[in-house]
């Protein structure tokens, strides 16, 4: 199942994506007289209403996507909908550094013995098509294409074998970074938390549809030029291990986002370095998920 957040009548709404249509979860549930559900994805995950989504998805597919008889308030054409980040304001964004060997090698660093964690402020999240804004005077803004985990259930001190149950699905996150701040301050939070520095989307694909999260290809392009291309199978620490590891020290909650790290090919370690500039377009594609596109301004 593919789930997205979009704007309708100025409000955030949750939708199921089938083919080229976004089906409004709350309105469609009411139309089919199913159990009522909240109107946003975060409320759905927090309220444990995942089964309601599955029931609605089955109902829509049984009716051919509802194309023949659903009223207009129940759906929107994907190419006309204003997509938002799947979770516009996650409770936590936990990120991993140095989790691909080729990214470690391009830095001349050593692989970490355990996950290297840092966070991004949830206020820097933006959705597909929204602009990555370069701060005044900044000349070292970089891209980092990443596979991101969406937490679906509370997880505290879970073992690796049980961690998969807490993973609701996956999306794409661009861990945009201001390198001068990052390296100059010897810590990463401020340089990675500037407004607009966490593009996310375009939607969530549930874990059951993804299957093996280590069998996908991640590609980042800037102005159609391939900058990063690697298999998620090259992750050092797997999604299940990462969820288990984080849950030992902090409770993971529904809607939290875990970004699993970026492969080699980032701008700062290219020869010569290449940074984002106004007018650029960044596209991050992960097969089985889709493409996250954001212009730079």
C-alpha cells in the first residue's frame, strides 16, 4: 500500500495512492460506511488504525479504485494534488552517519563499530516539489539521498528479531547539509536542521509491499546528472538492527522517522567539490518507492 499526505481545502489529509489517484482516507471510509478513521497519517499511526487502512484499500481495489462512482471529495488526481511530506512534523528524525562503505571510503574514514546517530529538527521537513532554500551567504549546501524508515508502533528495548514489527513502511529523505557549519562546528545538528533541509516523500510504501529493504537501488541526480547510485544492500547496519539499537536508549513512537544514511557521491567529497546552487533540481529515486524531486532556490 502507498500512503501520502496532501493538502485539501487548506488542510492536511491522508490518502491511499492507487494508480494515478489519491483517495482521501477519511472521506472514502465514510462513503463506504467503514469504521471512521482520522484524517492525517500521523493520527492514523498513533491511533493504531492501520487495519482500517488495509480494509479501505481492499474496498477501493474491489471497486476498481472507485473510479465509476466515488464523489469528488473522495479523490484527487495525483498530478493535480499538492503533496505534503508523508509525516509533515515527525516527533523525531533520527539519522545515521557513515552507514554505506563507499561513503566511508570517500571520506577516508573507518567504518563505525556501532550506528553513528544524529538528529534533524522536524521543522526543516518539506514535501515533494517544495524548494530547498540556500541560506544567505552559504556556498556549501550538499545533498544526501537516503532510505527512511517510518515507525508504525511504539518500540522500546525491542530485539532485532522483533524490530521489523515496528517498521510501518519506507520513504525517501534528502539529508540536506550545510557543510561549512557541519565541519566548522564539529557537530552536525545545526548544519542539518536549517529550514527546508529535510525534503521527504513522495509517499510511504508499507513494509509488506517493499519486502526486502536491502534489495533496492538508490539513485540521486542533480540536473539529471547521476551523483549517487548504490544498492541498499550495501547498508552496514540494517533497518531492523537500527530500530532495535535506537530503541534501547529512547522510545520510538508512531510517525518517527529514521533516515538510514547516504551512499558515496555527495558533493563535498567529489573532486573538485560540487555544491547545490539556485536553479538546481535534485531527484532521488528508490525503486519500489518512487522519486522525490525538489528544486533549489
